């Protein structure tokens, strides 16, 4: 079955440590996205990538980094510079053609990151 | 920049009844896409319905329909014959047609409770 996988489901980190969240998709989508979700707020865009080896900052990129070495993978690193990293992180992917139905973003199951 | 506002943090509905969730947005663009996503307790984001702004006809998907008022910048979701499985957080989202990115701008969400 095609889809998006994120691992791990739960992640605990000590203050001052970097941590990497995994996102893999087998939908053959060109575009991938990382969102952060906090209680009482909607999803906010961290980074996005429309093609391999290229990515752009979203609205809240500070303290995060990404890479896109393969079409299928878009890992997110939460660095020690991120002041309040405890949140739920969602990865998504989509096609990049123009039709509305191709604009649908498919989401992974998410990773809950807790900083101890 | 576009903004999406959901003014109802929580709503409840009796099973089999109808409920309407509100969403307003702010944009200077004339063409765009609008979406409603559902996030059940599993936290998996699921696309419920989508609307192209240039289409005057309101989108419908089975028990879900929208009331799209372009001039008022309003995009409400109506759920008919509510079922227990409809209980979830619902997010309204906006997607611009300008630029090459396809990121979504989300509202803060409405938590829907379905009462048996």
C-alpha cells in the first residue's frame, strides 16, 4: 500500500540534544512538507521541498533543519537551538502538477516529540 | 499573507443531527483552493472536502457539504446525519495558487463532539 510513514511515533529528548524525525513516502510525490502542531493551534509549516536537493523555509523554520537527498525521504532535525520543541510533528507529501486533485496533501501518522 | 480563522474552538452535535462548522479567511487573491481536514483521536489528518474558488457550486461529499461565500470569504462545513465516527478536530485550510509552493495555511481547528 502506498503511503507516508513517520518514525518514531513517540520521541523523548533531553535539552541540548539534536534529534532527527524520519519521514518516508512511496507515493512518488515530488513535494514534501513538515508541519508542527501545538495544542489549540493549527498546523504551522516548518520546511517544504518540491524536488530532490532543494528545500525552502516555512513560517517557523528557526531551530530546525532538513535534507532531501532522495525523493522518498525528507528527515527533519530538531536542533538544540529550537526553544520549545515539544510538539506533534506531521509530515506530508503531494504532487506538483496543477489540477486541484493533485494538490491534495497526504499526511503521515505524526511523531510526538517531548523534551525532558 | 493569508490567514484562516475558525472562531468555534468546540462544537457538539447530537447523533443523526446536522452541525455547521465556521471558517473565514483573509486573502487578496481571486483564485485559490480551500479544504476541510479531519483529525480524529489517532491524529491522522484526513481530507474531508475541497473547493476551488473559481467554482460557484458548493462541493459535496456524501454527508459533508460546504457553503462557500466568496465575497464574504467564508467557507463553512455542514455535516448531516452526524455519526459517532465524525467526532474529531476539524481544520479549515487555504492554499494559494500563486508561487510554486503548495503549502497549506490552517485555521486553529474546531473540536467536534458527537453525543449519542
